[in-house]
């Protein structure tokens, strides 16, 4: 078995992972997800997971609906915000047709084709994103508005900020530094430069599901 696949299966067992989220996006970048029980992961590596592509924006037409989601074991990550109660992991997927061909409209495939064209011309493309997010006291609104955890400004020293940015690092996104940003309760964490294909799989996706 591939070493990376073996690592994923072993980690799922050792960490007591209850669910594995298979992530992919539609053509406009909206995150989609399929949840697998741990016992199904090895089969997903081998055969993929069948999904109805016509239900995904821009992916396939109705008469060619069936596609397969193939989890990429190199993108495996335990979701740190789920804690130790029902630990959950995720992997990004490549989408293929039933005959094994990459789906033309799969965003990962589109990106790979673009990078191959660039490489043929002698170019290597890297990205250096900056992750920005807000911290709120709770999901409840006050007078119709969210309540920030602080009202500090740019680069102000406030407690608790580094605990949150450590979650970003726990997602596998290596940041260069972190600070308060311009708006109330806003944080920013520039990530290290990576290859363009690797970067999307290292960016955390806030979710509770």
C-alpha cells in the first residue's frame, strides 16, 4: 500500500477518528463535502466515492451525472476545532469520470492543467495568501449585529489571539507571523509561500460540520 495511504489509515485508527470529510468544490469555489465512516476510507482510496455531479454547480451535465471523488491522502488533516469528542478528519478530492478520466470541470484538474501549461513555458507558480478572520463572543447577535471579542486596532497586543492562530497552524497552514488587523476583532496570519496546488489544501475552512 502507498505509504501516505497507510499513514492515513493508521492515524484514523490511532486517533479514534469517527468521520472523514471528503472535500471538493464547485466551479465557483463553494466547498462541498461527503462524510465517510472510517471503514469506508480504504475503499475510497481504491475505487473512489460515487457522487451525482449534476447536483454540483457547473461540474457535469445531467446526462453525464455520475462522477467519482478520489481522496488525496497527502491532504489528510485532523480538524482541530472538533476537539477530542468525535474527532473528524478531512481530505481534498480529485474528481474523475467513471472511466477514470479527470473531470474536465473539476477545479483541481483545471488548476493542474493550467500549471502544466505554465511549466511547459518554463514558469513555476507560487502563492502567498494572507488569512484574515474575525473573532466573535458567540453566534448570538446583539441588536442584530455580531459581538466582537475586543475593539483593539492594528498590531495591538490583546490576550488570546495566538490561541486562535494556533488553530490555523494545526490545520497544516504554516504562517510566518500573526497580528491584530484594522477592524474590530479582526486577525490576520500571512501563510508561507507554497506551490499553487498545495496551498488550497493547507488553508483552514471554518466549519462546525
